[in-house]
């Protein structure tokens, strides 16, 4: 038996399980920290983008458009190869991973947050401001909690994409799961089992998140339909009473 | 100093790489949109074994990194590097577009189906003339952002040595040692991607607004 999935190849794989576990944990750590950074940047720039002050809006647009329209790979390689040469800044490779996926997905999350804020009635912000909240307080306590329901499904999808995109680390020797798999498979030439195991490990992180996103979307979809129905009912009632 | 970098030869070198980027992206987008639409329709309509299988394909591929599929096609399937790259992108993007199409179809009111069927359209005709045109209109933003992602993500192909524009720029950087020169190359590459993707998003946005206005 010497197919691409021969048993002895699986045995070799499980003997080196520690390598994959290490990569998996790196991917997980970078994902969690990257997501935290992406959320911070996303909320910050998302709120800036709906500001009335033009320069804030402009800064937010530049960040979102520049990051969304250039490849993550270039951004990561720039942090890894470019920064040391140009600015003499040498960062640990895991930090680069966190920064790369955090900044990249922060741009996407900024758009999600912007759309979420726009979905809330303008009167809410005016009411909050008239009650003595300042701009950030109004966002923090009044607008964002209401926008949360709209924002959660796309945010969860972004989290899935972020986890997948940590694989960019493999291109800069980042020690993540994809890097470990690639080097193990290239060394042993046992590609089949390595790729299957890696796929499963990514699924373990991403599938629950993706399922959650879908469920949240369904809840929102039903809610929207229900409010539309209710509005129609209210309309009917009015007609009936008139 | 920077003039040494911005030479016709270097620009041509990079643009050759970008031509390959666009070629791979274009073919992959066409193929994935075609297959993705079919899978999305199957997933949306079939409650049986076929729908389940399509669902498994979509979920497995959507929840694993693109780079994994690039490595799989490169080392497991024996074919020319560029074709293997296109295959990887088609496998990956088909799943994503399949999910977008499924969502788009589900957003169309059931009454549309019933109305079309009652007018004597068969299932295929209803899809082709009634449901899909409306669904595609809703899907344009998601599809657009996916197309731009395909163009950007072709840069992952440098991992298997395909010399698209990212690869070309890395090779070019190897010839220069001064920080400003290397920085210039980064800027040029970023601009090449940025200009094309930004224009694409502007065109699509304008088109989408026109469609939504027509809808009203």
C-alpha cells in the first residue's frame, strides 16, 4: 500500500503530532489577538467614518480603502521584510501576524460598524447628545448596543476569514499551522495526510463560527420579516378602526 | 536613486506579472461564478442527498484557508503551476459564491416562485427569468467584494512560486539594497493593486446604484 494516503504516512504524521499541535496553538493565539486588534481598529474607524468632521471621515476612508484594496500578503511581507530595512524595526513574527490580520480585518470591520451605525435611526444620536452624552459616550452606550444585532453576523464571518487568513504567516516563516504543515509535508513528502489533518484543524475553529453566523443571520432575517408583518398588521388595524 | 528603480524595464517586468495576476483572477472568477451559481441553486432547491453533498462541499471549503487548496492542487494534483493555481482558486471561490447565491435566492420572496409557476413557467425558466435576475441584483455587493478578494489573494500563489505581480516584485526587490528603493517597489506594487481594485469597486457601485434605482 503506497498510495498518497498509505497507512505508514498516517503513522508518521501522528508521531509528529506535537509539531501540528504547536502550529495549531500559534494559529489560535494569533487569531484571538488579531481579532481583538481588528475589533478595536474596526470600531474606532467605523465610528470615525460617520463623524460630522470631514477630516476624520477622510482618515477613515483612506484606511478602509487602502487596506481593502491591497493584498494581505503584501502587507504582511512589508511588515516582515520591509520594516526592518526601511525603518530598522524588527518585530517578532507572531506580532507581525497579529498586526497583519488585525489591520487587514479591522478595515472590513470598520465597514461593518459603519453600516451598523447607519442602520440606527439618526434621532437616537441626537436624543443622546441632547441628554448630555458626548459623541463617544453616545456611541458606546446608545448606538452600538442597538447596532449589535445587525453587526454580529457579518462580524462572525469576518472572524472566520481572519482565522483562515492567519495562514499568510506561512509565507513569512511564521510557525503557524499552515507553515508547520507545509514544511512537514515538504520534508517527508507525505502530502495527503498532512493536508487532511490541517484542513480538519482549521474546520474545528471555523465551522462553529460559520454556523453561528448563519444562525444569527436567520434570527435577523426572521426579525426583519416579523417587524414588517407587524407594521402591516398595524396598518390594517388603522384601516379597520377608520 | 529612486530613478534607478522606476525604469521602463522594471515597470514592464512588474506589469507582466500583473497580467498573469489578472489572467488567473479572470478565469477563476468566470469559472467560480458559473459553478458557484449551479451549487447555490442546488443548495437552495434540493432538500435531498444532492443538496446535502453540496452543503458539505461549501462548508468544508469555506472554512479552510485558500492557501491549503493552493498547496493541495500544487502537490497532490500533477499539472502546470498556473493551471493548478486556477484550479485552487476555482475550488475555493466556487464554494464562497455558492453560499452568496444561496443567500441571494433565499432572500427572494416565495410568492415570486408561486406566481411564476402558476403562469406556466417551469422551474428552470422561473430561475432563469424571474428569480436569478432579482437575486443577482441583491448579490452584487457581496460578489464584487469577492472578485476583488480573488484579485488580491492571487498573491498567495507566490507561496508556490508562481510569478504573478507579488512574486515579480519580490524578485525585483532582490536586486536593490537601498531602503528607499525597496520602499518604492512596495509602493508601486500596492498602487497597481489599489488602482485596479478601487476602479472595479467604483464601477460596480455605480452600476449597483443604477440597478437599485431602476428597481424602484
